[in-house]
C-alpha cells in the first residue's frame, strides 16, 4: 500500500535513525557498507485494519485532536476527529508498543506516552520507558524509566504539566525493582519512585482527583507471565490512596466493605463531580464493582456481574463520567454504562471491535470520547451512538506467507481477527485468481494460525488457529472443511490434561519434494498423504515436557486457559528440500530434533548453547548444502531478551552461534536464507530486520525506513523480502537482486548495471538498478528493443525536475521503466476525455536492452518482458497485434495534434502581421486564418477550457483517436474487429483534414508569403 499521510513531520527523523549501522559497529567492519543499499525502501501494503490498542487520549481544548497507542505500531494521531490517522513516533522511539497515553489539559502540546503492555495476554510487546513531546507529537524525547517495560498509566497534573505520574507494572516476565508509581516534578527530567510494594508487583491503575490533584488512587498487581503461564493475584495486590501528591500512601484494601483476599487486579476511578465517590472493580473470589461514598474509608459492593470482571487480567477498567456522579463506565469484552452509580450496567455501548481497554472522556463534554480496543482507537462525539472506523495499518500478524499467484498475494493470521490475504501489488494490478472486490480476503483458519497454500492447486489454503483448528479452504468455490488431526476441543484445561498439546500458532507445511505430504505438529509431528482425511503420528514427544510448564494458568483467583500458554510443543518445522525423508523440528521449550528416515528414528541435536525454555521460533534448512540448518530462537518470556541464532552445517552434530552485530534486546523471531545466493541471510527480530552477507558471521541493519515494530516472520518470494509485523501489517522490500552481488560490487567499486528481474507485462514494471561508486553529475539510461532500436532515453541531472529521472547518488539507484513507448505529441492546455495520449503503448512481449551512461562508463544488460500467466486465450502474437495497432493510433494522434500545433504557430506569427499589414495583406490573412480555423476545429474541440467542458461541447477527431488507443489497450488481448473498423474510419477522416491543411499551406499560405516581406516560417513549429 502506498499511503500518503497528511503530515510529513509525522515521519520526522525516520531515515537518519535507521540508516546507521548497529550499535558498536563501524562501517569499515561491515561486509557491505550500509550506504550501498540506503536507497532501498520498505513498502507497506497494509492492510488498513487495526490491531490492539491499550491507551488513548484527547484534548479538551482541541476537539478534533486525539491519540491512540498501538501495541506494536507506535503512536497514532488524528487532527480531524478520527477520520484520518497518521503515525507520529516512527523513527523516534525504539520500542513500538505504546500502552499509555496522556495529554496535558493545561497545554495540549505536551504529550506523554509509556511503553509496553499491561493487559498481559500471550502476544504482548515490552516497552522501553517514557517519551515526551512538547510540540503535539512532532518530535519526541526519551524521558527514562527504560526498565519499567510495561506502563499502565500516565497521569498529568490538570494545571501544572510539570507534575507527572507514571504507573509501571514492570517486567512482565521477571522480578525487577523499577515498578510501582513514579513522580516527576520537572516535566519528566527526573523521576522518584513514590509507591513501591515489591519486585513482584507493579502499578496496574492510577487516577488523579481532578477536584484536588493532591489526591491520587492507585492499584498494585502481583503478577508475572511465562510462555507457559500467566499468574496474577496475591498479597501485594492492593488499592492505595495518597492525599499529599504521592508523598505517602494509605492501603485501602482492608477497609470496611472491601472483599476478603486473595486479591488480584484492581481498576479504580473517582468522580470529578463528587470526589467522595470512588469506584473500584476488584478481582477476588467475591469480587465485583465496589463503591465508596466517603473517599475510600468504607466500601459497598454494588455489582458482581461476571460480564464486568470476566478474564480480569485482560480488562478491569472503570471510568467516572465527568458531569454526572451517577454515571460510570465498565470496560471488558463489551463496553457497559451505568447510570445508577454502578448498581446496574444495563446499557451496552456498541463499538467497532470487542475487547475494550481504555477510555478518555472530554471533561467538558461527556459525549466526546476516544476508546481503545483490540481493533485500535475509535472516536465518538455522540456518547457512543456512533464511532469512527479502524482503518489504519496497525494489524498484528503471527506469520506471513506468499502465494504462487501473479502478482503474489501476502497472507497471515491477524491477532483478534481473521486470516487475511491480499495482493502484493494492490488490487488495481490484480488479474489472477481471488476476489476482485475489496482489498483482502480470508483463507480459513483463525486469528493465530499458520497458513500454507496447496502446491498443486493455488486456490486451496490450509490454515490453523487456537484450539487445534486446521481448515482446508478453496477460495474459488468457498468450500471449507475442518481437517483437525485430533478434534478434541479444549478450553479451561491445563496442558497436562491434553492428550495432544496444540500451541496457539503451530506449523502447517508441505514437503518441498512430495506435494502429497503435509505435516503439522502438536508435541508430536503428524503427517497426511490424503488431504487430512487421515493423519499418522511420525514422532515421539519432541519436547522437554517439564511438568512445571504443563500446569494451570491464570492466577490465584481466575484461571485463563484457552491456548496461548499451551507449552512443550513442536513450534518450528522444516521438511527437507534435499531428501524427502529428512525433517528438522524445534520445540517451544528449547529442543531440536532431526529424522533422516521419514520419522522412524529421531535424534536430539539441540545446540549446547541453547538453554531450556528457549522458543525455537523459525528454522530454515539451507538451500544449497544438505545438512545445513539456520535457527532463530528467543527467551524473552523468561526475561532474557538477548538474541539466540545458530547454524549447523553437519546435520546438527555441531553448531555455531551467529549473533555478531545484533543489538541487545533485538531477540530473534525468524531467519531465512536467500533463494539464490549462498551466505546471504535475513533475520527478523523484535525491533526490525537484519541482513548478513557472510553466512551469519556479521549482521547489519536492514531497517531503512521500516518503523520499529516486532517482525514475527519473514519470507522471500521471487526477488522480494516479505515481512509479517506484529503491529504494522505487511511490508515488502522489492527486488533484492543487487544485494546478492553487493560484496563483489563494493570490492571492484565500479559503475555496475544489474540485470533486471524479468518484468511481467501488465503486472510488474522493469526495475533498473545500478551502482555508482560516487555521485554523478548526470546519468543517462537508454531503452532499446531487441534489434537495438531506441525506444526511450531518460536523463538525470542535478537540476533535473520530474518524478522519474535516473538517480545520481553514490550507492545503489533504482530507475523504473513503465514498459511504455513514447506517447503522442501533445500541446499545452489540451483537454481530452477517456484517454491519456501522453502515455505511450505498452511494450510487447520480447527482449529489451538497457544501456547506462554514467561516470564515463557504458555498461549494458537486457531482460525479457514476459506474458502474464493469468491470461487465458491470449498469445504473444495477440499482444503484438495489440501493440502494433496502438502504435499506429498513437502516430495518428500525434499527426492530428501536430497539425493543431502548426496552425496555432501560424496564428501566433500572424498576430504581428495584423498590426502592420496593408488592407490587401490583411484580407488575404483573414481568409487564411478562417480556413485554418475550420481545420483546427475539426481536429480538436477548441472551446474546451475546463475539465468538464466535453460534457457541453462535442469531442473531435484527436480525442476519438486517443480514446480508441485507450480502448485497444484496455486489458491484454488481440484488438477486436470493430477497433480496426473504427481506426480505418478515423484514419481516413484524419487524412482528409490533413490533406485540406496541406492544400491551404500550399496555396493560401504560399500566396500570402509572396506578399510579405517577412515570411511565416513553418519550421518554427
């Protein structure tokens, strides 16, 4: 998707931040200078479908200005009430998960954001502290608290923006000290920890009493998460109050009316109308909504409905109305409103997406709100009757795959949504299979699944999801079938109770050597050869299966067991492309196995340096040498954020750790080897992408313009790198062919013209890439046909203007030829409907030559323009006929337009004669101009002065011809018989007009020129 955001400063600083090498690397240490490929740009294709948001805020004084934080997508802003959103932190923050947002009421230019997620589901992303903007989001400064990792709330003093409070949950996956409530009195320059319970509990909620900003309420939550467990609740979970701006705190948890322990997560709010009225939603065995009417001294349970406290760890949010002390809102799966002080929440507010996490209400106008949910941030101005749409690219994908379509489609499973596939080039290029309406389509499965396409029928997809779901879906017919290996549904059970442990996202893939074999995995590997009708278990348990990791999950009060914490499973799989009986497998608890006899025997080949409880995320078998495997693993869910990347060249007998150049905290998600060049590797991490040109000995950043976002998966398709991010949708790096020769090119340091990938007519244009060892003053590119006849010449100079001039800078440059011949001659002010005569005919199928002139060098190359394989009933000969007719029409349009230009040039020269000529001359001139006017009006509608005028004045010959060319070139096919008939009719008409013009010039103009001392010069045209 090529999306233009309305505010260019939203991307300020983006390129400078990411073009530098990784920390600690000098350019002379890198195998390839990053300047070589700095001109590359990642292309975001969307989809425009939002992902999870935990924090949002607006401004009382700017009614159209709002922000929401995307968990993996950075901070987004709107200045038109939510109709359009744009990212404002790209390139300026080093962790993309924004869980808390606050705008100063006293100065809306001051915005604070906090990183990380405190609604601790299985796919959370950690943050790196607090950032501040003093110019309404244009620029951002890191303000510290990096090790908090997960910030639940930021609250700014209503009249003094220098006083700021941060509620930090702390490390989700381990104990740490940097958690609790922090306060700054100098606008975030320094912080002091004012509320701290223990290294096991952090702050989950925080609210300021707007009538007395020295009064604060906060909750602390004792909680931790591992890959196999989320455990919340305990003695450090408490409700607190301060009456002195956070200096001291009182524990309210045991006050009269509060539930007995154990206590879990607590959400709290205070009425801006009646500060004595405080609500708390408390996770407890006898939990619910509790209300105090004496500022927290005593409490009464007013509501215990499960709809408000189900799955407490993911919700537990409550908000007071700023104008009515009886109105309070509760957020959970659904969005509820009470108008009787919290006794009944009988009004459901419908939002565009479920799972509600945050709410900001305008203190002056309660009907104006912004809310965050699992689909993003949404705005209402009518109290929730209507909301804005969630059409921005913050979707979170677990994996990515590319189809065999032309152009290929990109597919993945989106968190809390469906599977999704979309063309890599957009639907306007779509001419193959798949729907032709809308931007994307589902392929079965569900929100968390792996997707694969049938190797024999491109319309058939296999997709998984939580709960062991595995579907076979035919997009051509809509037919779907559930082909689960073991359809025993589970939820609310620990992993130890399950005969087969199915992870949230489990592999589904075919053998590269036998398209009839498909594999999938629980703790075992399963194989089918009959499309899922029957499955064969071909392995023992290939995991540690530590009982510690197979127990209950959720907490001391509320269990939560539906898939994300199912552990000790085979998480990564690689059927061999060298030997059909070889299969590699990696588990999510840190084991690696191989079979070389089709599953009869398995060998434990776990790298010695890969600790237990490491998630083997992606394994990729080497394409060029049997016995080679690349492995990407991570341990962030045991509070170890370092990268773990390995390779073996001997079937796992020995391993090499390959992490040199990867930054701290950039833990690995996926690794892939280049499709054509041995030794080039691509690595997806929590904070972006790396490339290695020497088989992993050194990694260097390939971030370019890609915002900091978790990259969960990466695949190579044709000559492209395709990313599936967990917060910013799909991204593509187009045409990496020059990277394959980068080391050799830099070594020779000469002008280099790379052979382009063969374009496909009507699908892909020709990307002409070349390397300049230094900046050039001028660059010329010649495009020729296979006989060497010149088609087009393009020249780039330092003062050149235009959008598609050849680049001059040192390093890699890319010029795109649109595969078109020169267009018709046109003239200024020409208004033509249903045609673009400036656009020449598309080149026919065949070979084309490219010549480059730069820095005294003249390299040459060639490429083949190929047929679109989706075309049916069309031959290369048909395409040639289409081109031949289009060229003839183009030339006729040029002839008509050149005649108009000539007539207007004669008119221009005649203006001088009219001022000084004799009566005899003027009479002759008037006769000439009158006759020329008739010809001009036959060729072109001279009364057209604005774009809609052809609705009023009939089109003339040049427009009819140009429109005929458009008709002939609509689609790719042999011209119709009618096209030839019309072409012949229009050509004859044109011939008549041009013959008349020639007669006028030969007679009237010749006679006039004999009378003039200074002749009318026809060459001036």
